[in-house]
């Protein structure tokens, strides 16, 4: 009998067993490799899937990126955010459909972390804040795969958390011999995501392990802790971890700066809450 870890790896390698991603994403990735292809040609590919392009624009204009109502075309999104971010947003929108229906608390937590990461990146003057926001948006993607592919185990994880007072991470390691960060790493590689997104997903619970993109990883880690502390959404347990010293040092944080970031994030969370309620309302079956 195969171990849970082996089973999870097998599920992720078997692309037919994963949520279906639009074929547009593969085309977009192929075009991005060709330096002679224009942004408008890439935009035309994304726009060919009207539902997908609408979802991408909805996310771009949400509180995550701070472009509220200002990005009206996929071309603008590509120019402002870059191909990798738009590709990741397309993946996010596909996964979020599942989250909206099955794991609403986790969906809201992920949105909150994306907003906190965006605020922090901009306040600290870090490069590529939008890509860091996207990594934050996807940081718990491994939990989604556990939920939809190992439903019975997911119930056991919840029982372990309640009975033993474990974190989700500890319960996953005990039951599955792997955790959601590692599963997110496997998944990101299977989907050919760029390393600058994969590493923060894989290392957001262990920033010291991050190598090439430690600053982005540190931002996602701190944003995750802040949103857990705020009680916004639900990531699977109520325990709030401490900010790791390596992340604190890497970002040059201090108590005063962190307090001002928290204040700005709390204001933004009102927008995220409204966005979440609007999406849930739109997804309700019509009478």
C-alpha cells in the first residue's frame, strides 16, 4: 500500500486528476518564450476565453493590486503586471472557482494575505509587488488540493487539529507525511509556474529555507501571520505563529512600521470583504 506522501505526488503528476486549467494558460506560456510576440498578441489569446479574461480583470481590479476600476483590458493588465502575473492570475481564477464553492474561509484568507503582501511590498519599496501578491494569493494552494483530492483525510486533519490543538501544518505532516507548502511546491512545478512564485509557496512557513527569492518569501510569511492574527478568513486552524526572525531581519521591520502596515491592511480588508460578498452573491443559483 502506497504512503500518503506517494499518493499525493501521484495525484499531482496525473494532470487528468487535477482541476482543469484553461488551454489558454499553456498558449500564454509558450508565447511568453518568444521574444518577437507582442503584448497585444498575447492579450488576444487570453481574451479568446471570455470567461477567463473577465475573471482576470476582476482580480486585477480588486483590492489585491490597487488598480481599482482602472484596468479595462487584458492588454493593460499584461503591460502593468507582466505575463507571469497574468498567467498566475488565470490559474488563480480557475482554482478560486473551486475554493468559492468548497473552502470559502480559505479563499478569504488567501485574498487577505495577497492584500497584506501588496501593502507591505509597496510600503517597503520592494520590486515586483504584484508578483509577490500573486505568490501570496497562491500560498495555500496545497490545502485546496488536499481538500478536493483527499476529502476523507481532510476531515481527519480537522479532527486532529481540534483534538490535539495542532496547527494545520503539524496535522498534515502527521497524517499525510507532507504538508500543504510542499504540495504547493509540487503543484507549482507541475504547472510550470516561475520560481519566484513557487519558492514563496514552498517556503512561507520556513523562510530560512528560501534561497533565490527570500524577500518575496519573507513578505508572504509576514502577510500570512498578520492575516491570521486579524481573524480574516479561515486557514484551517486558529493558532497564530510568530513572525520568524529571519523574515523580520530580511525586511528590516520594526514595531512602529509593522503597526502602520497593519493599519493600512485593515482598511483594505473592508474592500476585500465586500469583494468576497459580491462574488459569493454572484455565484448563488438564480431562483
